[in-house]
C-alpha cells in the first residue's frame, strides 16, 4: 500500500468517527487511557528500539530526551487523554440560525473537519495528544511523526486503533505514514480533497517547508520572536520579575521573550537592575550601543540578533526613543506571535494593543501566558501565527468546521 | 517598481485603513459611490480600450459580455458600494472575554486581516465589490484581475485611490498588479508575510492553480457539481419546480444543479413529467441506463458526466436503489458545495444532512439558495468549498481575523 492509498483508507474511515456519538467517542478515550497504562511495556520496548537507533545515529542529547518515554511519562500521556475526556463535545453546536423571509430555516452547525493531517518532529507525546483531540472532535487523523520515533509511534497508534475497535469504530481513522519516510510527508501535503486541514508542529524550518510545499489547507503554527517594551511610565519594580519570567521560566518555547525594548527615559534606572537579575540566571545579553554600557557582561548585538528566536538563555536589548520607535521595531522584526507593553499610561497601552499586529498583545504581563492551558482551553493544538481560521493558542474548536443546513418546503428562487 | 515592491507598498499602507474609524471608512465608500457616477466617462473610455483589444484577440462573446461596462452597469456598481456602506462595522467586536483566576483580563476581538489578495478573471464588477468590502472591513487589498481588463481596472482603482485620499487614507492600500501580467499573480501567491489571505475567484482551473502554487494562506472558492436526490417519499408535485429552478434559473453559476438522483420507486412516475418540463427549457439530459427510457430525447451519460460541472443547460440523471446509493454517489462525485434531498421522511432528511459532507446541505429547496444575498449576508465574497476559516457563502466577516488582548498587573507564570 502506498502512502496515498493509506491516506485514502483514513479518509474512508473518517465517517465512522464523525458520526459516532459523544458517548462513543468518550468511551474510546477512556479505553485509550486505560490501555496506555496496561500496555506500557509494548510502548517502552518500541521506544527503546528508537532510542537505540537514535544513539547509533548520533542523535543529540536534547532530541533523545524528547523521544524517551518511561512509566511516568506514559502515565502523564494517559492523564492527558483523561483530561480531554472531560471537555464538552465540540461538535453539533448551532453557531447561528434564522428563518429567512421565504420561510426557509437556515442553521450553521459545528462539524468535524474530516481528515486532519499533522506533520511533527519526534515527540511521542504529540502523537497521543493529537489522536485524543482528533477523536474527541470526531475527526480522522493521518500522522507523520518523524522516522526517529517510528517504532514508538507505531506502538502508540496500535493502541489507539484497538481503542477505536473496542467501540466498533474503524481503527483506520488514525494512521501514520512514518514508514514511508519523506514520501509520507509529501503524500499528506499533496492530498487535495483528502486531507481537510494540515497542522505542522516543530521547528521553523519544518513549518516553512510544510507551508510552502502543501497543496492542502494549512494552519501555520509559528516561531516567536517575542518582544516586551518597557515604557517610560512602567512600574519598574514589577517590570523586573515580568521580564525575568518571560525570558527565564522556560526559554525553549515559542512564547518566551527574545527582544527587550526599553524607553530611553528609564533605561539608565532599569537596565542595571535587570542586568543583575539576568546574570543570576546566566542569560547572555545582546545589547544595542546605548544599552551596552548599562548592562555589565553584555555583548554587542548584530542586525541578525533582532530577528533571532534564541529559544535559549539569550536576550536582545535595545533602547528606543519612544513608543513610536518601539512599534516600528516590532513591526519590522516581530513574527506576530506575542508582544507585551509594560506601562502605567492607559493611552500608550491602548495604542500598543491596537497597532501591534500580533496574535496576542499584552499589557503588564509575562509573555509566557500565551498558552492554551493558561487561556483555559485545556489541551493545546499549538499556537497559530497566521490569521486564517485560528490565531493564537488553539484549543479543540480549531479542529472543527461548520456546515449550513437549509430546510424548506419546496421553495424556489425568483 | 516590481510587483513584490508594490505589494510591500500596499502592506505598509494597510495600517492606514486598519486604524481608520468606521465613520472614515464609510466616508470613503460614500465618496467612491459618488465618484463612480461622476467619473463614469473615464471608466467607459478605459473599458472600450480593453474591449477593442479583446475583440482584436478573438475574445469569446461571453467574456466580452462580462467585461463590458455601460452607464447602467456603473450605476449598479455604485449602488453595490452604497449597500456595503449600510452594513454594520465588522471590526472591533469582542468575540469572547473572561477574567482568568490570576486576575488577567483576556479578550478576543475582531480585527482586519491586514492585506488581502484576490486573483480573479476579467470581471470589473468584482474589482469594485471587493475594494468596497476590503475598505469596509479595514483591509488593504492587492488585486490581479487579468490583463484583459487591465485598463478598466486601472481606471476603477484610480477612483478608489482618490476616495481613500479624500479621507486622508493612504491610496496605496488598494493596488493592482495587472500590469506585471502573470508575474504579478506569482508575486501575490508567493508573498509570505505580506499577503495575509488570498482569495481566488473564477474557473476551476484558476482556483486549482492558485491553491497549488500559493505559499500564502488561501480560501478556496469552488466549483459546484451540485446534486438533488428525489427520495421515494418526495412530494413529486413540488419536486418538478424545485429541480427546474435549480437547473434552469441561472445555469452558469456554481449553485445550479448538475446531477439529479432519483429513487427507483418514483422514477417511472417522476422522470417523464420532469422530462417534459426540461425539454421546454431546452435542457440537454444525460441519462443512466435506467432513466434513458423514461426521458424522451435524452442522451446516454458517460462516466465523465457524473463529475462534470456543465454550467449550462445540461443535466445528468441517475436512478438509484436507495438513500444509501444516493449518499454513495454524492460522496464519490460531489465537489462538496451544495446538495439537496427532496423527501417527506424526516429520518431520511436527517440522515442526508448528517452524512453529506458539503458546505450546504438542503431539504426540500432549490440549490439556488446557496448565496450570500439569500442567506442575508448582503454582499458575497464567494462560496468556500473548503473547511478552513469559512465554509459556504462568505460575507464581510470572512475578511476579518481576531487578536487576543491580555491585560494584567505584573502577573508572571509559575
């Protein structure tokens, strides 16, 4: 069977999940959580094979860590499935309805997408998260999780398939094309009329490739060159922990701070204090000419630093003359993920929120709050940095579309 | 200036429209409607040049008709702008809002996309419609309307630019890349980070090219191989006018009927009556083996007929054994635009609406009702046949995205 044929099989299986009741879909999730615990040995054995292969191929330590499963991690996978189980049904909601003047009843209802594609990097937790989210929202799923996790993903998907079967749903509604290597990814990207939406998750390079090569609709999840602007009226006492939290709490993720802009009127007071705190956390600071003297141990920033997503304990710092200059810098270098202004001036706050064209625009908070969990969505599908369909943190609703139902009594158009 | 540079100019101008008040945006539309009337001579002169060129190049009569403007058509363009003027502001609405447990205020507000691209075929009315819709929704616009309408579109866009200028908005927020020929279209399709959404309108071939070549987010507007299924319990008296209206009222558009499926139990009674009516309207009928004998003058259908969008006075007819067989035929051949069941059985109606995976699924009405105007949206951007962002007839809201505003008091994430 080719990768395309496998995608066709998943598409044909989609109706089975789409038409299942919420009780059946939840029963599948309950079975999935329980089987993950019961069959953890199978998964760990497969995972050991992937790790062995990875080590033999010189896989970096960080990637090994992301790939590695143990009993505790499998338990947290099962727990994540149980959390998704608790969410309300995203399907069937009537979004709008009305009666037209000619008597026709019109309603727009929430329906599953059909077949969702996901291309991601070797992270087995994504496999279970997205499978549970897809089943909850009545969707079929075709996955390409990277050949480095092939054995692990196959073991996990076998368990998903059995959970579907346990409720008489078609196990082929969740499949992986990992065994076809890159051909599998290409098949998903080109499957017009089969894959209803494709969501890439991973490095900027992976996302760019998927966006550029795909002929199916894509939701772009993006990298974050995230900014904070410390305005002249900022509460500098509060600004220090907000900047430190934004940069240091989890530097490897997309909502962490990469560039700090500081109003010239407060730079001399603020930056030395901040510098001491950043040094405590071993943050490497890349400074513009004006901030360099104020931040002991910093290095000179290059033009490239302003558009770099470090994803590590590094930070760019620039002193700007005004809110206008800050807005201009952000317009030029931001990836339109998250920006925050620290200010006590409501007019500046309002202008910043109106003019910054990013998915999430904050006033006086840490940028780390751009997150589906923090926003109260429960599980997160990713953070969209484009404007089509979904923008910002994405929850279950993003995996749904709508359909128009028109009910009449023989009306014709005049 | 290259096409890409022109797109960058439009992107830079986008903030001018995005931040304008609704009063200013409406004033631009008022000025546009009035200038179209006052400066109709300019437009007609340009249009005559395009027509002259088209005739010299052997342009088909139908295309000439679509391209041709006269005083009456310009008046209707101005009227369309005035209708859009009356719509409520689609921008600024708070979609959701809540206070998080940590005191952060979270709200999701409706914002313009930014820069919208449109690639379409030589129809000058689309130029004014989309320009008015874009300005109303606070968006900038880059158009590629086909070289056959280049002079006309340039004259129209000069008027749009002057209307923007009259309210001190940047006239470059509406531009056309027509003068760059195909390079202009390619520049739009590849303008990642500049064009926020691209909407193709036109033939199936044009849409396929745009979907496949684009590296920016696309809303696919689609062709319609539209079906009606006459069930065994249908009210056959009412079925005849519904089928005739669906096929005959305006055969050249995407919501007109292309394939009629008829339950075997009513075929003998229904098809001869229908046939007489279809003959009155000179409809060419392509029949399956079972219907051929029941419809005098019909021709035998080929396999290709089932997936053909005739867009003319032609119709395919097939007798099926059951609702299941009808659903199977539709799943195989439909372009997922609009399908309608004619039935008196509520269970069959419910099953049809649940299982048919199309943008609009009807019971007992003409398929011609799939239309933004009929749905009460006012102006129509097109009909989406994909499931991302918008599905079915698209109104002004489709030209908006959302942004998350987060307001706090120094909160950090723990």
